[in-house]
C-alpha cells in the first residue's frame, strides 16, 4: 500500500504549477476572445446604422478591416503562430476574416433579405 508523506511537497507543487498554467491559458484565451468580440461588436454597431441594402457589404468590409488590424497587431507584437498553448492575435485575425467571409456568403445567399 502506498504511503502519503506530508512533507512531499514536490508532487503538489508540480500539480499546482500545471493547474496554474492551465488557468493562465484559459484566462489568456478568454481575454483575447473578449477583445475580438468587442471589435466585432463595434463593427456590427457601425454597420447597423446603415440602410439594409448597404449593411451586409459594409459589415463584411469592416470585419475584414478588423482582421487586418488584428493581423498588424499579430505581426508587430505576437509571437509565432505555431505551438502556442493559447489563442493569439493570429487567431483573432483568422476569426475576423472568417466572419467577414461568412457575412459575404450569407449576403450572397440572401439571408439579409435584400
């Protein structure tokens, strides 16, 4: 039967370090996703005041512009886009471009009623 030593702090500290790394990764993911969501909300708020026929194209253009801003941030400040344990600005740029293409596809299919 295995014994439990109260002075064996190495196991608990390694476990706590792993948990802390996981939590910091989750916090970083949440912060970047919230920042990206705020930029998308700003784009949507700017595009919603336009008339309906112009709104999908403008929203797609604004989301694409936000993607280029995230891409510029990724190039200047973020590290390499591979082997990162959490989301980076590269991922936010890809999310912005994907949402722009999604809006364009939805507009092409007539989802906005125009």
